[in-house]
């Protein structure tokens, strides 16, 4: 079976609709399955914010060691990092960026977004030519739309397919969006030091390499000498990851995988795993070429 057929079959067997793009960073060889489909980015958009933060630092518009206070009241909700803490936290911009990237901390992301502005994030993607990538909402606003659309039943309503169907946060026409191809272009620019200076590019790559989640893209590359750096994104029925796979022979591959499940369950390990499975199929195909 050819690689594209294997990728599509893997998505189907996992119970997901999936879109993927992978590219060899150095040769430009590529493989895609719905590479230009507009998709919801969810927390994958934090990568665009991370780059914007470092571009601001590069221009001297901010100092990454600058400290911010994050009081316990009014924080953007989430299960990790500052979002889950109970007391006032004082943290530097660069350490907030670590939490945003490594554990997808929503509160840390919102702190950084307040510092640089949503318009600046959209300017960053536009200047890079990512014409299909745009964020109309902050992360806090996205979560607010889910609460509003779910109604008085709250999180319990998110198991109802009728509620899922009306969530603005799951509609790429009404929320933060991109395409798999745009995301691999962004990763390629970061890995080639075309998006910012080598110093700041290295800092971004370091943070992406510190992501703690091994159950998605990294699950497809269980080798000590293969390095996986990435950023996940998750919303009801949506599981995404974009990242770069680096082999010991110097091969570098940017990959973006976006999925949507028919099942609204919060835990669907088969779909988490298929992100790694399809990424591995794509990388193997590129390496054979």
C-alpha cells in the first residue's frame, strides 16, 4: 500500500478524520493528505505566539527576563502550569513561554498574549506568508466561546453531539485556524533561522523540544537517537500536533497533523497514537525518496 493510502487508512481505523503535511526541511520533498484544508489550530497557535514573543525580543521591544505577576483570580483556566496553581506567581516572560510550550499552560499563554498583543501574532504569520493562518481570538476568548455555546450544563454537555456541532471553537471559519502546509512552512522557517535570528531560533527550538507529551507525535518515533520537538493542540473532538523530527544522520522533517474524532469522548488513545503513526509513515516515505 502506498504511503498516502496507509495514512488515510490509519486515520479511518482510529476513528478520525485527519489532515497531514510533511516536508523535508533541507530538500523540500513533501507528502500531504489534505495539506491545504483549513483546520482549527487550538493550542498549536501558541507556536505563533512564541515566535512573536522572540521577534519582539530580537527588536528590543521587550526583555525576556522581564517579570510579570500572575494573581490567582482571573487566570485563564486549564489543567497545567499557572492555570492550575492557587497562589500569586511572579514569573519571567521566558519562563512563562516555557510553561506555555512544554505543558500548554493557558494562563501563561494569556500573560504573554497580553504583553505582545493578538494583532502582533497575526502580523507575524502574515509577514511569513502564512496566508491561511489567522487568530481572531485569544486563548481565553476561545475557551469563553466554548462555555457560552455549551450552555448551563457546562462541561457535561460536551458529550452531546448536538452541542459539539454548535461550538464556534470547532469551526475554522469562526476561530483560530491554519492549514497543515502553513504550519510546516512556519516550522521550516524556524528551523532554517529564517523567522528570527539564530539565537532566538535556537531558543524556540529548545522549548519545543521540552514538550512533555509523548503520546502523540513522539509515539511514532520511539528511538533514543531521534529527536522530536513539537506543540500539541486539543479541544473537544480535536487532537493536533505540529513538530520537527530530527534523525542522527542530519535528516530534518517538519510535520503537521490535525485530527477530528466522531466520538466526543475526552480520552481516545487510538487517535492520539495515530498522530505518531501517520507522522512516521510520512517521514519514512520522505526518507526513502
